[in-house]
């Protein structure tokens, strides 16, 4: 674990100069951290991380995830001691779970507050995982959550619709669902109608089978 005498050594990988400069300024506002290198995504990220003996790589996750995933593979293979934190536009990006599978130790939103960035760096340098706004002692659970979000997004489901699907699969009636979420039964019916339309299900049994098959819950 790092102290003020041994600042965490950070490398920033972002294709935009302005973004890198802003992130450098933010990171170095904390005396327990220092930026030892800046680069773009791609092969240079692993080279700079290795040559600077970095502790943490802050890796921007672009809309096209393949470049970032290739970069992460290289970093993991060539700089095993470097812990990568993904800077993502959205947590339901389809490549986030793949990045964690490959060995990323943290994921935060690019517009996260400074304290979230600092806490995520401290967490991963201490050997933990950080997902969004909190330390995640159980990475498997985090991966399952991210994959579920990705599948839900693919079908156009909202978070409330996912919650209702879970209660339906659990055997709740419309009245019980309404009581659970403090909404009217008519609202429950509207939610179910939207869910059926999105998934192509015509009844609760088909909905439960679909949800189970696609691991939506």
C-alpha cells in the first residue's frame, strides 16, 4: 500500500491531448499520486507502463472497444504488475465485462468526481477491485451484474422492467408487484405489456423461460 513518501505511479492512456492534460492535473492534485507517463491507446500503453514501472494505467475506453481490449491484453501480458482502471463513457458498454475478464482491476465513468478517481486508484494499488462508485470484494458478482446490464441493454429493457421480470419469475401477482414497488396495478400491467413487446413473450411462462435462457435475472 502506498504512502505519501511513495506516490502511486500513474500512466494515462487517452487519444485526446486535452483529456490527458486535464486528467494529469487532476491526478497530481493528490500528493499521494504522480503521473509518470502519458500515451495513446495501443502498443505504446504497455511500453510506457513497463518503462516507467507504473503501478496503475488509466485507460480510456472508446466507443470501439477492440483497440482498448487489445491494449489491455498487451499490458496484462507484458506488464503483469500494472493494474488497469478503465475510464468508460457508460457502464453498460458491451466491452466492459470483457475488459474485466482480461484483467482490468477497475471501471469508473469518465465524468466521475475526483474522489471516486482517487479512491479507485487507492483501491487497486492495495490489491482490490473497483467498479463504478465502490470497492467490489466479489469480482464474480460484479461481472455477473455487468453482463446482465449488457444483455438488458441489448433487449432495450429498463432497470425497472428488469426488477419486474425478477418478481414475475419469482411468482408474484400483479397486486404483489404493485405493493412491492408502490405503484398501481395498472402501471404494472403497462410495464408488463412493454416487456412482452420487447421480448416477444405472450404470457408469464414465456417471459420466465426467456429470462432464464438469456440470464436476465
